[in-house]
């Protein structure tokens, strides 16, 4: 039996009335509140929904048989923040705080959330997302099948920011 396994990372795209990926981060950028904890060296592992659809088509090629592919376009947090700032017309954030301070603030915020029962805009999970160095390489499908991500992550993030502006969410 032949198989192909596709493992998309965090899939982003516009779906009216559904989840709003990266909206909270985009709002902090727009409002001048975004802060780096490691100068933006964190890895972001996202893939556009359009690129996942393209990956599905590539998975049907004979060269894809009996492989497992990660669908992902890894990039640095700083790149994403710059793309968003440019798209919404604000100054690119540069504020940075020591990682130790963010770690402690995240722990305190998560503990406070458990006590008061309400979500706070910052948490241990958010800190971990902003400092994550794990990279998921999505190039194996490119090498095996010649697949090219049809949209690309920069265009996807820019389109998402533009859609949020058009919908009055940002």
C-alpha cells in the first residue's frame, strides 16, 4: 500500500466568522505595544491554507509515494512583525526586554489567570511562542516533487493583515 503523510504546521488563512489567527499580535503591533524578548530571533512555523491545498495536489505525484512531508514555511518572528507593520502602515517595533523578565511575567500572568479565572493578554504560553527556536523544515516536499509553495508565507500574512483592516478588526 502506498501512502503519503502531510503534516502541516500552524495553518493560517481568512475564514469569515471563524478563528482570527495572529490578530492579537497584529493589534499589539498596531497599538505600539509589541515587545521582543530575544530581538525577534524566535522561529515562527506557519503555512498558508492555500499552500496546504497546493501540497495536497503535490502529494498525488508518484515521487511523493511512501513519504512523510511537513508543510511549513519557517521564518523569524522579526520578519513577520516587519511584514505586518509595513502592511498596516505603522513603525516597525524595536522594543526588546530581557528574556528572563518575560519568563517571569509569563509565569505570574498564567498563575493569575488560574486564580481569577479570566484570560490575560500575556501568559507563559505567549512567552514561549515569542521565544520558540524550534524550526520545522518544509523543504522535503519541494525536493521530492518539485512543489513550490504557491502563495508563500509573507504574502499570506500580508493578506491576512489587509483582510483584518478591511473587516474593521485591526
